[in-house]
């Protein structure tokens, strides 16, 4: 697998169902994620909004869709600048900002992601991920020993 600085753009169309399901699956019972009337009339929001757990899952999905199922997510951070509502298309624009070789075909990547709706950035995210630079399952970053893995996560507290 060849790592390029700029990553492919991926899109995700939100829906009432996906926002409500994400809240339910993460056991977030706040009505702003499921009750339109409450969100609009009580919370003064434009609609129900996506919760942080669901958004975190979409950020991770973006990375693992690119680097494969053996990718090892070490850390995710993000800030959401505006509520994410149903019927909005999120566009994920990522780039590798740092790559450190751990051993043979395994590297740790620091990725920065801009998430856009209608060409406007609504969130920024950073992800630390271990990746296999080949297409072989034998080089999985899941084989990085615990002590080494923790040292990468600690050294990347940015």
C-alpha cells in the first residue's frame, strides 16, 4: 500500500434514522438527538443533531475504509463547529501529516481531517492510526506490543 499525503474524499449522507440510531446505540438518550419538536422548540436547534459518539464513529470509519480492517486506531480528537442535522452530506477530506515507521511494513500515521458540508468546514479531526503498508494480514499493527503502542499514543498528545 502506498501512502500519499492527501487521502481520498469520502461522503456520508446523514438521515433522521442514522442520527437517532447512533444516539440509541451509544445509549445517549438526550432528546436533542431524537425528538424533532424538543430540539427545535426547547433547544432552539434547526433539527435533531448528531451526537459526538456517532461523529467519532464516522471519523474512524473514514480512516479504516481507506487503510483497511487491520488498521489500529490509537487516538481520535475533533471539534464540531456547527450542529450536524439530517439530510446533510458530510465530506471527509484527509491528509497524512506525519508518518513514523515502527517496523517492517508497519507505520504510525498522524492524519488531519476536515469535514465539510456544502464546501464549508464544520469540523476538524486528528487521528493517530497504525497501518500495514502491505496488503498482507501478517504485518498487522495489532502485533505492536502494548508498551510500544502506548509510547506512540503518549508521544502524540497534540
